């Protein structure tokens, strides 16, 4: 059973298009691309979920059609826009299986922007209108793509600073540096699953439990990839008020005397907490633990706060100097910054630590809404556009080439210019290229059929996608 009525998952204007296409149209072929954006490449992920959850098998029923007809006639206030016959035809001839073909690059591929990621076309000439009817739903793949890309780019930043300031032996910890704190900040449970699992392609630290389940359910993940540790919140630390904060810290250490434990420490005064409580009252207890206490500031300017916290911790607990010449806290102590973390603050934090001779291995990060919610379709400028059609038996290359006015009142070519023709994605040496379907027959098309006439033709496991992300090396075209 599909959880939503597919016939209601389109923008309203889509229902009118079957009448608006040029008479004699029998084929609409469209493609998805990232037209630029914040990052130079995009990690492709999430399409398989949409195919299996919404399109596979019988995509809709007569009951869905009845429901859609009543709703759409109400939307338009007239009965000559929504075409029941269009959908009844698919029910009669295909038992509700969608006569479309979708090709896509393998999930986990990190592809330079301005390249085709996916194509879709109708396989029944009477269903030419269906291709772009599905745009509204399929375009939502921008979200897991963008989160996977953002997380991947942050991984590059983390790896760079570990390479500069941390021992090689500590690099295994990179998997747990960026932790997903984003479930409460997203707009839906579905977003938590899609975005949270997209993050797990690059890191393993996550408090979004549903993301691990999502990867297992929809991508056959063989293990639980999201890992977390016991940790406090302010409701725990403030029950006794400021006068009993020290007592609360002691209880935290007693509750989990071994292993990792994180403690938010800024309920009243982070610097007093670090200096007087952690650095003096509980210093020996911390150093004698078989495990690591992770101290969490949760307010203030991240750079300035962290520099002061580390200054106090090095003074109270001492440090060693690693092979790169940077200071490292005792293994029983680390710091996590989960407030104000995004792709801009992370390199600023690491650069500030580096400037003070502090190794990146001392710090882990938590990222919430900035990871899973503070993105949109324009972060990577996603678009799905028609590039080819067949009208009255003739193939037609289709594209848009807008002229737009900039802030200076000058007419310029728009970044929204689209590609024309049937497309294929190839790799020529180290470069990905999008070319005409008939060009370079010596180079295989990297777009593979993943869906055809109601059947999912190819599935990727979470492990294969993670591995593809890990080894992927791209050169921008």
C-alpha cells in the first residue's frame, strides 16, 4: 500500500497540461540537474526511496482516482481541467502501473554541477503528459541530494584539518566528528529519514535514530550506521538550580562511570563549570575513568567560547604534543560544540584552534537544523526540464534560454538556460560530461535504467552507496 494518493502529489497547474501541450505530442523527455549552487558537485542520493515508496507497482487505484477527482474539481471550481480519462486509461491498460522510464546515475556518485543526474520519459504515446506530471514529487530528491552533499563537503573540511593538525592514528575518529542533531529541527519524519540517512553516507555520528532504521528499511543497510552516546540535556543539569550544579556533574560521572558520556555544561557559567568543577573538583575522577567525558558548551560565540574552554582545560589537565606538533588533551577528555555549527563556522573554528596550536582531534561537532533543514532547492539550484519531445512523429530538441536583467539593469544570459536533446552522462578520463545520446559511442552511458513501467529495475544497498561516496573522485568540467 502506498501511504499517499499519488494523484494528489502534483502542483495544481500540472493537471491542465495535457490540453496545453502542442497537439500531436506523443513524447516528453526531461532531465534533472544541479545548475550550480553553494558547492561545485552534488552527491546523488534518495531517488530509490521515492521510486519504491511512491511509484513501484500499482501506483494508484480507482479509489485514489475517485478521491482525486473530487479534490481537483474543488481546487479548480470546474470539471473541465482534471481529466479522469487520462488516469483511467493507465488503470485499464496497465493496472495503475506508470508507463514511464527513468534513468539515473548510480546513487552515491559525486557529480560536478551542470551534469544530468536523471532522465524521465513516457513509454506510452498517450501518456506524454505523465512525464512532467511526476516532476513535483521526483524533484523532492533535491533534499537528500543536498544534505548528502553538505555533509560530504564538511567531511572534506574535517579531513583537511585532521591532516594538518592530528596524528594519523586519530583519523579513524573522523567518522564520528560531525554528529546529526537535526531530527527536532526538520519539518517531517520523512525528512529526518531521508536527510539523516544522507548524512550517514559520510559520517556515523547521529542522534537521529530513525535515520539508521530508514537506511535499513529502504536501502537494505546491513548494520546500524548511526552511533551515539549517553548525554545530558539542560533539564537534567538544572533541576537543582545553580547551587546544586556541582552535585549534578558528580551524579553524571557516577551514572556512567565507564565509557563515553557527554555533559552540557553551560547552564549557568561554562567557564566556571570547566575551571572549578571539571578542572578541580572532579579532575582526578575524570582522569581515572575508563572512558571519555565530552564537555559541551551550548551558547556564545563558538570560536571565542571554544578557545577559552580549551585554554582552561589545558591549564587544568595538561596536554601532550602529537606528531604534527599540536596539543592534545588526555584521552579521558574531549569537547563537543553543537551550537552555531554550519559549513561556515566549522572551518573558522578549526582555523582558530590551529592558530592556537590545538589539534582537531580534541573536538567533535553537533549540527542540527543547519544540516537537515537549513537547505532548499536553490542551495544546489536543482531543476527538472524538458529537453526533447516528439510531435506529430518528429523529434524536437527543446531548451530554454532566458535573458534576464541583473542588479545593474543589464541584460545577461540566465543561469537557468537548459540543455537540449536526449542526453547521456559519460566519463572521459577523469572528467564527467553530459553529451548528446548519440555522441561518443565509445563511451558508455553512466545513466542506467532504474525504473520502467512500474518496475524498479536496479537497487543500491546502503553499503554500496557509502563506498561509492568514499572513493568517488571527480574533476569539475
